[in-house]
């Protein structure tokens, strides 16, 4: 494969997720994963979006308006990776998510490609992972 130089000076990558029950998602990202709520946005007295962040990771959580159907599959073929400092952080994140009633897709473990990681789903079914390189 031929590599090419980047022509954009990107510093971070963020995402925006559409949530069926925004308050539930905010609580999950705050309490289960450990993100801080940096900002929230209201419309007609109701929270319709929030920015959650941890370190350089930022996600916007938006209230779904239902126009595309409530039962549609969200995030199929899409995966977000949260990189953390060390293996203890991976294990602690899994414990927090489990304690908060979240669903792990697999347990934290050392993988053959040199990381410790696990994967989970958020309340809307979006797939995420927490990972760190193994000390080598």
C-alpha cells in the first residue's frame, strides 16, 4: 500500500450521536463511562443536546426527533474507540460500565495485536471500545 501525506492539520476527531432518550444517554456517558458534561443546549425549556468530554475526546449527544423511525438500527458498521493511559484505566472503565448496568460485548483482555481492550454498547446500541497499548 502506498502512503500519502496528510493535507489537513487535524488535531482531534469528535463525533455526534443521535439518542432516543437523551437524558439516559447523558447519564450513561457521565456516570458509566466517566465523561464530564461540558455543555448542554436547551430548546423551549428542554435539553436537546449535550457535549460530553474526557481529555481530548468530545462527543455531542443529540435528542432524536423520531422522523426516521424509532426502531431503526443506529451505528451499524460504526465504532468509536476511546484510548486511555494504561491497562488499569481499561479495567476501571469496564467495572464502571458494568456497575452502572451497561452491556459489555466482551471482557477486558490483552489482544494479540498489542492492546488491552474491551467493547460495549451505549443505551442506543452504538458500539464503543476502550483500549490502551500493552507495555512492550
